[in-house]
């Protein structure tokens, strides 16, 4: 029998909306993993009044080791779309974070309200996200992890540690690169084996270390100070044959091989090992099981893409899953999640592998190649193109032929709505779609969808600009999805609007 755990705020509403199946579910959606991806997805579903819960193996949100170190511009835009970006900006340090193979890319002139990155450690990012999720009354069941699953036509039975069983209409695996959900669902994780192994650690040193980055015949290395005043070490190991949990001896050997000394290494807070293995789930969905974040894709940390990619997965998936669970849209809407996000991650894996190829060794040939790439990226057009790519601002979903805006992220315009100034992103705070009408006056056609999107007549007389593209033609109307991407662009005739509304927001009300 399922073990009933505390229910989230919206269970009764979801029941009345028809979210329950014949086999009663404990939650409409269960998310395995309470890292950044799982937390962001939970928030998206909660904003749509979906009964969602998180299963998390950790007793709290604290992270001992250093993981991701920042948020890129597009992720900041996404958080701004939900009205919570300021929570992160208050605690982080604004910086030019984007880069390619250690060549910094200044994006300060790209057309976005956030032409920068934010240096902020993952432990702080998770804490802020968890506080937001708590405000949205999403339960997190801690000290538990998924150990097995079985799905049928109506839902998924999820076995937890301790042999507890829960049932959900859908299960989303946000449980990392070694995802048990992915393995239990039988989804292949295709890709490339590692060519290098790195150790990372936070330690104390009795001697003054050589701070900064370094290349040699082994690979790339770095030593820097942490927020706590300790020393953060990243060093390439001489072999990729070692596996398992690394220890102090491994770190000493690696430091001695590179620097000729371990600088009096002592008192490690943590030591971890990671590689440049690049793998991606062949499908982001199997039946009622979906994958997001590292469960769907892994790659080396160079470029700082991982956390950002996962958060963006969550925002693409969240509103679609909410509409399916609530009976607004057919299950087929979920096919677009894989179709849109799989190519984005595939590109990240490709660019990450390219960076590792440039950084892999410190020989003269690679040094010359890095210098040539740096010269190229110093030119205006390549800098803008790669800056937009590495910051996530150029992501475009293939929604068919149409104007340049179609499928791209909608810029945060300064609008006039009912004579009052209004930022476009403010219209997305509730995670609902927006039909922005500048001249077409298509409210009558859109009226049957007024219960699920905002119909906004607005004025705007400024430029329309996209990162890496530049100026684009001003539309007569724009349909913006809850994730901030443009689903339809009006040319003044209203052509295609009803088809786009039905595709993305289900059949219109009678």
C-alpha cells in the first residue's frame, strides 16, 4: 500500500481540476532530486497550482563542496521572469562570467537587462531557491531517495529508501548524472568516455601556494582563495584510471606532479573527482517518466553551463507538464520538451568538448591554437555570437518558418499598458502565457484562451533587438509562452494565431 506523506497546498485544487487518475496518486508530480533543477521545476509547477513534491536524500539544503559558481545572463532573465532575480543579485557579484576556453567574453553590450553573469556559489543558489519553494508550500521529503519505479498507463509507483511507496501521475528525475530514475526507466545515456580526470578540493596550506591558472603537459590546473579563506584547488591527474572517492594521498600526489610540492596541504574540507565524460539521455521522456538537468546530460564544468542548463530545462518543462496534468493540453505537448531541449544540451556538450580539446595540454601547438581562438573571439562579431551562446541568450527553438523572433526568448521590453509603464517580464511572473497586442487587436480571436493566458494591449516604440542578431522587425502582436519564448508573431492579419494558441495552450473554451 502507498505510504501517504503530507500533502502540498494545491492537492484539493488539482483533484477538482481532474488531475487524479483512477489509481489515486499521492501527488500529481513527484520530482526526484532537490538540487537547482528540481527546485526550479517544483516552483514552476507550484505557480501553476500543481500538486508537486520533491524527494531529496540530503537532510537539508547545505552543500559542503564547491560545485557550480554562477548564473549566466539567460538564467538571470528566467529568474527575472518569475520576479525573484533580485534575491540572487543581492547576494552575488555581478561579473563578466561568459567565456570560451578561458577567453573571457564581454557581453555588456548585448541587448538584455542582464548583460552580465552573477558569481554565486551553488550552496547559496540552492538556499535561495529552497526558500522560494517553501513560500510556495511545496513539500520536500528529506532523508529519502528513489530506489525503484514501475509505471503503467495511469501513473508511476515510486519505491523509496525504507521501502516506502508513493504514486504520482508523473515522475521527473532531477537526480544527477548517476540518475537512478534514468536507469530504472531504461533510458540510454549515450556519449563519450573521459579523456582526463580532475581533482577539486577545499583545503588549508601551511605554505603560500601559487595562485592562478596553469598549463603543462598534464593539462590545466588552478589554485584560488575561497569565501571562507581556505584554498580551492583544481588539478589534472596524471591518469584517468583511478576511480572512486579520492583521498588526501591522491591530492598530494597530483599537486607534487604539477607544482613539485603540496604546499603543506592539510585539513581538507572535501575532495572530489570529476572527468570530461560527455553523455546525454537518448530520450528525455519514457512514458510518464521525464528527465531534467544532469540526469539528462553531463559534461565537464568548463564554461559553467551545467546548473544553468538544468534550470532552463525546468522552465521549459514546467508549464507544459502543468498543462498536461491539469487537463488543459494533451499528453503530446510533452513531446516538445525533448524536441526543444535535447538539441540545446547537445550543443553544450559539443562546445564543452571543444574547450577541453583546447585546454587539454600545455604544448606549443595547443597554446598557439588557444591564442588564435582568443584573437578571433576578440573581434566584435565572433565575440557577440559566442557571448550570446555561452550566456544562453541565443537559444532558439525550432518552431517552423517565420520571423526572426519566432522560437527565441522575448526581450524584456519597457511597455505602456493602460497608460502605465510595465516591464514585459513582470507579465510573466505568474508563469502564464501572454498575448501582447500592439496593433492587431486580436483579443476576440484569443478570447477562448483568456482563462490560461493574459491578453494585453500595449504600446512600445523602442527598438526590437536580439543578441547575436541585432535589429528585427517590429511585430503587430506576439504570443509569449510561460518560459519566455515566442510562440507566434503577428503580421497584422491574425493568421496562425488560433493554431498557435491551440498547439501551446490546448483547445479554446467553448
